[in-house]
C-alpha cells in the first residue's frame, strides 16, 4: 500500500509499470537499458472514493487515455529505481490534490462604489474618444 493521506492509500496492485528506453543523459547506456518508467493507473478500477475519482479524472487532463487510465511518464533520472520513485511520487501528489474538495463559490453583487467607478471610467473613455474624432469643417 502506498500512503497518500493518513486515511487514504493506493493499492500497489492497481498500478502497472512499464519500462521503456529513455532519451537524454546516459551515454551509450541509454541505448541498452530501459530506464524510463511509464506508470499506468486505472482510476475507475481503483478503490478510491467516487468523488476523489471524479476530481482525479478532471485533474489528469491529457494524461488520461480514452479507456480512463492515468499514464505518468518519468525519464528524468538515469536509473530505473529513481524514475519509478519519481513516477509514484507524482501519482501520489496528484491523488492527494484530488482529495481536496474545492471551495464552493458564492455569488456576490458588485458594490455601489464599484458600479459608480465603472461608469465613471466608461464616461472618461467616451470623452477621450469623442475628442479624437475629426470635426466637420476642420482642415486636417
């Protein structure tokens, strides 16, 4: 089990890891060893609460496949173990972010002062534009 919050953890069986060849640093070793990690997490099949799953789908964005699988790619380190840790840390951070319920927005009306300032600024703009106009009979 991978802990996310004190009350929530991810089952390691829900996570599938694939190792692929990475580009970048590593010299000749990069052509021989599969150090990059592609972590795949099936959101709908996981044991996460429904509301966390919904927020995780929204947060995933382009990392989500059409089948609903979250794909996290890590290739910044030279070793498989470090890339694996980095990918798991990113997954945990994303799930932890999805556990936070967003604050509900309360609709408010603009204050009287706000309305007056807005209308005053509109009048000033209109005055500036009026003064820019070409007057009939001028020699410009």
